[in-house]
């Protein structure tokens, strides 16, 4: 394949151009919405039907727990996907990996809609379900970093929080779509029909959504910052070959991340922990609590999450825009501190068994979550240099997903089963958001940082840094 024509270097201090930023955002948002639809669809199905279809010999809460264990497997695969996609994304570009992640996710989800259940295949059914869940997790592990980076690296420094928050809105967008389809089916089908065949429809629908997402995503251009860094790295490598007569072996991006940016990885994990746990309690565990513990209709929980996700989708970019004005840290702290207090009110409101009050509980919780989630894409992107940004952002975010989102529904179900009370679950959420609060309090503010500035370059590639400018030109590294 012919090498890409190197872009013309920018003058020092000049921000990157923004070619079709609206198209870039649209492609990123639609792609992440489709991928999160696929991922969340599994979580909703795990809470509602997979315990019966794939683990039929267990009591309701134990079956749900087993179902959530297969759900957690997808999270375990996410850091692996983050490493692999991050490595190649930092080497060959963001766009190619985003297309691949969408194809993998969509294919796995579509195949789930064709799976035989335990009644037909026996133990083979949950095994196949777990394999497909692994593929989902692997694909999503590479999706998040690429989606937020291709927007962040096309946008400017001043409005990055707003632009980069749109791919974040793909999470509630996907959840909104998944929950909406399930709620519609629950409304028009009997429980027997839904268990027999209706649950397959949302999974098969993924095939159509992936085709639409690919059509849009293929049309976007590669990140200009990546192309510039790649061209300069190639020039630096050629210069070393000319002067030394040999090539210098470069470390893999993930090794560079842990060598120079390990603090950034730890900060990203701490920042995401409380956000991740609270989200899956608010959107996945709530389905179990309302339908199994409170014994209310599935539609009550699904519609509450549906309404809350709609508000969540609209407000995430507003929180991102606010972080451009007052900083990433203050907005994140609004969400983490608010969630610590709301965790206890949340379950008290659910216990009212009123649809209106349950919807209020979910919606307010998601508003606090959005304050943590909206600035997150810009905040984490600004912690890493271009040459390792995909790897660093993916590793930090996906490692947090294992100890956060993967375990949250399992721990919550186990606590509910052991204590028959939501108070231990509220304490669990509170502890995790306190960790996030402490992490953000000691972190450095990144608002306004130029993504073109390289802070951890090798001596051969370093250029003098002009401290008088706020957006210095990219330092070249290989």
C-alpha cells in the first residue's frame, strides 16, 4: 500500500484545521451509538431473559448472577482489545481500527440473535454466548479510544470538551436504543412470545445498524494530528538511518505508555471507576432490582431507564461544554460528589414502587453520571501524547471497566442476595465515587492543553519547547 503524502507542517502555535468537524462528530457518534447498543443490549437481556434461556436450572437471583458473569466476560476482554487496537491505532491510524471494531461488534451481536438456547443445545449454548460476548468486549475495548480521539484530534483546544463529549453521548444513545427496542417488544408481546422468539429481534436488528454505521464511518478522514506525527516520525527515522546507517528499534506504544505515562493511566482508572460503577447500577442492576426484588413489571424499569437515558443523551454535551469554561476537574467533581449523596436516595426512591418516582431516581442519577462522563473524553485524551494516545486512553479506560462496570452488577446482585437490602449496594457505589473524587482532586487540570504538544519525547526527537505559546507545535517522536 502506498504511503500517505505527508501533511504540510503547521507553524508553531497554530491550531490544527477542522475539516468537516460536524461530519467527524456524526460518524463517531453514530458508530459509538451502534456499538453501545450492541453492548448494552446484552446487559439488558442478561437482566431480563438470559437467566431463563441459558441458565434455566437456577433460582431467579442465582440465574441472574450467572447471566451477569457472562456479561462480565465482555469487560475482561476490553483491556485486551484496548491494547491491540491501541497499538495498531497508534501505528497505522485511528480510522481503520474504528471500522474494524464496528464490524466485529455488529457481527457478534447479530450472531447472538441466531443462537440456540439451553433447551436446544444444552451447555453448549452458554459457551457460545460467552465466546460472542468476548468478541463484543474485545471490539468495544478498541472503539472508545479511537472514537473520542478522532474527534479530539480534529477539533481545537478551546472547545475540545464539547466536541469530544459527543462520542460519549453514544453510550446513553445506544442504551436508549437498546432499552427502547426491548420496551417496545415488551409492550406488544406477551412474556411467553418474548421468551420464545421476541428477544432475538433486537440482536438481529444490529446487522442493519452496523451497515449504516460503516457507511458513515468510512467517509471520514484520518486524524490530522496522527498523520502529522506519523510523517515526522518517518522523517526522523530516515534521518537516523542516514546518519547512523542503522535503524533504531522503537518500543511498542503500550510500553511507552507505562514507561512515561503510568500516572496518566492510573489517573484515568481512578477517574472512570466511580463513573463506571454508578452507570451500570443505574442502568443494568436497576432492572434486576425493580423486576426481581420489587417484583414490578419489566416495562416499569425499562421505561424509567428509557426516559433517563434520553435526558442523559441531551445533557452530556452540555457538561462537556461547561468543562471548556470552568475546567474538566470541577465538572467531574460535581458529578462524583453528587452521586455519592444520591446513591442512598436512589434506592429509597425505587422502593416507593411508583413509576414516576423510579423515573426521577434514574434520571437524576444519570445527570450526576453525565457530569463525570461528559468531560471524560477530553480529560483522558489530554493526558497522553499523540504517539501513544490511543494506547494510553484505551488502557486507562478499559482497565477501569474491569474493576468497575464488569463487577458492579455482580457485586450488587450478590449484596442484594446476601442482605436483602439495597443499603450495602448504595455504600458500594458511594465508596467508588469517593475514590473518583480523590483521584480528580489530586489530578492536574488539562483544559486548554494542545494535543500537538509532545511532553515525553525521546532525546533524538525532541525540539525546544516554546513556553510563550499555549499551543506549541508537535514535537516529533517515532
